[in-house]
């Protein structure tokens, strides 16, 4: 089951139309994470860093144990992964610091980072109850 939530009601019909055109069974509703009680295997959140920071407790609470959190809309820092999969980032130059600190604060584990231009996708896991 795929559920899309947006706090702007005008986007819901556009998202639903796009899903229908792409043969998706996703449904969309106006609201926020506060308005739903379900937990999910995957959360995809496209917001700016300050909102990710603010909403991180809700992300954690709405993720199943071992669930995946994908966050976009974050301005990049710099970093790399070495061949041994050790990941290091210098996030001081972007808004990533705010988001990675929030992940740590809420007990979520950063597992992947991808960058396209100035924008970053961060993937995290919930590995604790």
C-alpha cells in the first residue's frame, strides 16, 4: 500500500492524476504525519532540511522497525565512501549537518547518501524500538 500525504490540499489531485497516468495504485490525502496512525516500511520525504529536522521524531514514530527513511530536498555538503564502505562526510558546508544530527538524535542510522548537483538524498534505517 502506498499513501501520499501533503499539507497542501491543492497538490493531492495533481499527485493522484500523476499516479493514475503511471498505473500506480498509490492514494493521496491532504494532511500531515500527525493525522495518521499507521506505521510504514518506507517513508519518502521531500522537504527542506529544517523541516526534516523538525519532523524527525514523527518520521521515527511512523517507521516500522528496520524501516527505511528516504529524505530529499537537502542542500549538499561534501563527502565520499571508500572501497570498504566506510562513509565519511563533511557536511559543514550544507544543510546536511542539521539532518544528520536529527537522525542521530532520534536513533536512526544513516546508511546511504547520493548527491545530484547541490542536492542530496539521505537514506536512514530505524533499527531500534
